[in-house]
C-alpha cells in the first residue's frame, strides 16, 4: 500500500505543470557540479620570472573561480621589472581559488591559483589537501521561497548642499497670495539690486517682502558667489610601471653615486651619418645613439670593471665582483606607460647598423607596450638619451645590478674654435656619467668617459676596433 501511494505521488509530481522552485533548481545545479569533480587540487606557484626579481604585480586575471582552464592557456597578466607579460596554466582543470586580486603584489614562491585536476593526468605533482566535501544533496523538494518583507528605511533623507540654500528656500517654502506685494521703496530696492521678488522669502505680514528680507537675500547671494570652490584631494593608485619604478629607484638611491660630466663635439659623427644617409638605400635609420652605444661597448673592452656586477649576497658577508663578458647595454625608452629600459644583447658582436636596427625594434615594441621580460632582462650598463626630450645636464641614477649609467643631454649648436684657430659652428652635447663609488674610483670613470669621447669625436677610430 505504501508503495502504491509513493508511486501515485511520484506520477503526480512528474505530470505537474508547475515549474520547480528556485531552491530546487539551485540544489539540482549543485548536485550536478559535484558529480563532475575531477580529483585533486594543484597549486600553481609563481616561479622566478627574471634576474633578481623577487615579486610581481598582478594587472588582471583572465579566469575566475569556477571556470575551466586548459593547459598553457593564459591565467593572468603581470608587471615585473617594468615588463608586462602573461602567466600560463600548468594544468588542465577547474579554477578553485585565486589567491590574489588585481593590483596585488605577489612574491616569488607563493601560490597564485588552485586548480582541480585529474590525478591520473598529473600523478607526479604534489597535491595540496583536498577541500572539505560538500554536504550530501537532499532530494528535490517543491519549496516556494517566501518573498522577503520590505525593511523600513533607517537612513535620514539627504541634506541639500549649502550652495542651494537661497533657491531651496524660495522653492520649498509655500508663499501666501500677498508674498509679491511690496511697498514702492522695497520695489525700488529690488530693481536697484537686480533681485526678483519671487526669489525672496518675506517675513512681513502675510509673507510680504520687507527691506530687511531683500538685504538678507543679497548678502546670502554674494557670500555664495564669493566663496571659493574647494577642490577635494583624491588618492590615485600608482600604475604598474610607477610601482616598479618606486621600488627600483628606492634600491638604486641606496648606492653611493659618483657623477662625472664632459662636453663632446659631435660634428664628425653628424657628417658621417649624413654621408651614410646619402650613399645608401637602406631604409634603416642610423641614429646618433647607435654610435654612442657602440662606442661604450668598445671602451668596455678596456675598462671591463664598468660592465661588472657587485654581489653582496655571499654567505661569507664579503662583497664580490662578477665580471660579465657580454655588453648588454640598456636603453631608456619613453613609452605612453612610462619609462622602460630594454637592453641590446651582446653589443660587442654587433655592427653599428645592427645596433640601429635593434634600437628601432625595441622602440617600436615599447610604444605598443609589447616588450617582453627577455627584452629587459640581463642588462649590464645603461645609456639614457634624455636630450631627445630636453635638458642639457642630467644626473642619471644607477640601475640595481649595474655599476654605471650614461645620460646624454640635448645637442646644441655653439661657436667653437677649430684646429686652425678659426671660429666655426660646433654641435656640442653633454655626457653625464654616474658610477657606483663603492667599487669605481673617479680616475677609472674619467678614463672610461674620455675613451668614449675619443670614439665619438673621431668615429674613424672605431673602425680599428670593430670585429
């Protein structure tokens, strides 16, 4: 008999035209999701993304919790050491937890995301503890959710701003039929002060406007006009590049800087560039900076100390110099997102034409915001051509893991004396060097700078050293 009653009840429930309630549908959806559980949880850890980088900043997530992610698909976009790049997923599965939000700073070695995966597909990965099991879903019940009762409002009505005091008084306060009645003297005062009687709240009998009301209205109007508009201060978060600049420059200014400046005549380089431009059909532009970068590389062969790295992280607490054989010369690039410093790899093995082509490539990527960590990683010394924007003199700041930086000022045309003592036109530019005074002495920096000056003022000398 019980079986018969249950069967009839089940048949009526199946044939009922009423849709299932929201609560039922939610329970059914949860039951379906739980049935698709893949297995264990894997935590993807932030690996070391570059030389000396200990943390990155999350710019945006491409996934959300509960979404499915395929192996090698992008998880998030990050900013590190002034480079923007994506982090891809190591696993194929369902995203269970995002450990950080956009704009958060993530140290290397920390878990970025937890992903539920198939244990059979990743048997060798270390699985984190499985999450607590969800409660066993109950049988669907046709429960109709009761509508929520409206709660009485507890907040007070908003107060009108002070600047609307005059108009609010005239609009919201009811006036009698005698409000616009006034004596000739009051009407003359209204005309003299350019006041509309309907804007004034009268305090006389039956709401009539008096002289005192007019003067009070004018005083309030003038005080509102005379009151300065106060602009509130607002807090704005640093952009990812500004955040990295803040951290990098904070570390840089802990280095004792030594500044050395000199003035160079670049007439011969300008003449050589003009000759090359007229005698070749190569569309690539050979800039003045291309010659400077090559000259710096040639001088580094004679003064390799300026290409070294100071290591203070040794267990014996004694600093060491790491001599670096390749000249990866960084170039400061002004981009819409801020200043970035990619570097030209192994300048010693490149020609001036190849240096110019690499400069053009890095500049184009910088403007498009597409520089990769590989473009910015591994710099050994930096050249910053601030003269393209303006300024004759500059005190450049050394980049961490480097010992020197060169700042180039604006080229200016000045009368100079030639070898015969005649006044002629000269193109002069200021070179400003900064060096780490903990290991670089003034004499070494001066000799290095003088050697670069010789190559720039007599570019034919560079031919003797090209390989």
